[in-house]
């Protein structure tokens, strides 16, 4: 039997009954109430929201342990109960026997991970056309080493670009990369002596390390490698391997690596150097522009408030056009 998501956590209201599926982010220890009954709490989530779920058992701890023990991070559950409001927050309340752990063939993973709203295959075809347009054979060979590798292509086409800040969804990296590339090419025509081939290669490869920085299960997570090194360092490592294999000239190596290590533009944003070429500066500016606009539009679209402004710690206050 396939259990389908009924609606997002963010759309449930207080005192509303529910019968739905959720992903588990973490679980808390089993506790006992004053009247001797046992319960535990789960952090649940779907593609657009999260909340706490309380599972209420009876005095027999063995029964609640049977339910509790197999629940792990990323477990998908089916639960039936009621939404309660406590201290101004909503939580989902489930009585004994009304929770089931689902197997992989009993749910649709897309209910828990957002996907790009754009056509992935069309975006990738467009990206490949840009690669084909490159005249510099050294740069074209570097890109082809990546984009003619089926395993790499599969990961690139599905990878998110972030956990939360911008493009935090399946195929978000492809979407962001293509937008940055297209804007850079739109702006390039206003300036003389921009290296168009280097601009294309740098725009396509600037976030390449994010393929290893993030992993996608029932949520987007940062990997150990991503935490320790960051996508800039990982990107430099991967590109350096390819350039050593191809015996790329030192001049191309330095210019391409410079774009990778400066695409956050400022040292306080994690860059060891600030942009020192027009191509690096253009990519850094457009990267920031696309990230900021997409984050702002996403907040406007999904904000759950009647106020005229919403606040996000990464982008500040955003006017919602509601007054």
C-alpha cells in the first residue's frame, strides 16, 4: 500500500485531526508522566515545514519501546491523531497504536524533499550547449571530463545548492548554475576584453564542490567532508585532479582556481582571496545576486504570516506586499 502525503505540516491548524505521513528528523528519550504513562517526542518534517509529534503510550513501557526502538533519523512514519496548540506552538498528538513505520515502497520521497519547479533535462541540455560553444580547448576538455562522466552528471543534475538559504531543493545546483551562467553572459556583452570562455567555465564550475558538500535523504544534510572543508576547497580539489590529468597550462589552472576560491567575493564570507580578475568579480557578484533574489522570492512565496514584512536571518527583512 502506498501512503500519500495529505498536506504540508505548515498547513495544519490547531484542533484539526490528521492522518498523514512524515519524515523523522530526530527522536527524544522516552519519558513518564506523573500518572505513570509513557510517551516520547519526534521532530517531524516534510518538504515545507516541521513540528514536534508526541506519541502517548500507557503504563506498559515494553509496548512503547517496540514502537520507539526502530525509529531513526530519516524514518518515514504514518500517523493518525490530532493537532494541539501549546505555548503558542502546534504539535501533533498520537495515541498508542496510531503510528506505523513505512517501508521504501510505501511512500513517495518527493513528499519530503523539494524539487526544482523547472525542467531538469531542459536545463541540462542548455548547459551542455554553453559548453559546446567554448573555443578554448583546454577549458572545454576540463568541462567535458566532468560532464561526459555519467556518474558525475547524475549527481550534478540532482544535487541541491544549499540546505536552507537558496536553491535548497533537488536539482537546485543545476538551476542556480545555469542562472548564474546566463546572467554572466548577458552582462559580458557590456564590457570589453572579458574572457568569455573562462567566464563560462568558471560559472559552471564555481559551485562544483557542493556535490560532495551535501547529501539528500529525506532531508538535505551537510556531509562531514562539507563541514570540514567547504565546497570551495572540495571544488579546487576536484578541478585540480582533472587539470593534472589533462596537463592543463599553469595560466588556465590559476585563473580557474582563482574563480573558485573568490566566488563568495569577500574574505569574511570564507574566501582566501578577493576577486582579482573581471571574470572572477562578475561571477562572484552574480552568484550573490541569484542567491539573494531566490531566497527572497522563496520567503515571499512560503511565508506564513499576515504581516507586511517577514524576517530571515540570512537576508534580513522582506516586504511581502500584503498591506
